C-alpha cells in the first residue's frame, strides 16, 4: 500500500502516470487516458484513492504541526554543467 511521505522507496503506476514517494514530497509525472470503460473506471478509482491518501497524509502533518512552510522548501539545486566541445563539429 502506498504511504505518502513515509519513505523514499515506494513508487506506483496508474496507466502511464508514475507516482514516486519521498519523505518530503510526492512526485507525479506522466500521463493517463481514462476511457469511459471498465478499466477507465478502475484507473479513476485508483487515482482518487491515491490522492485521498496524499490529502490525508498532509492533513495529519498539519494537525501534528509538522507541515512545512513554503519558505522552508528548498528549490531543486540545478546541476552545474560544464560546456564540452561538440565531437561532430
């Protein structure tokens, strides 16, 4: 079972949508086509359940006073890249 914000090792996929768990954030990327079909309904329910778990996790942190302030979130550090010569030029 996916437990938001509990570890850095869980990952879940719904269609082509990938949900990665970390202790300070949940990352969601990719895409999903939810068709008007039996499998579409199943995917929509999975997505709804997952988002409900995320909201409940955040609400629990808020109740405990452990919800991070936006100012406390460090922006992703951009990796410094060095310029290299084009080997095809």
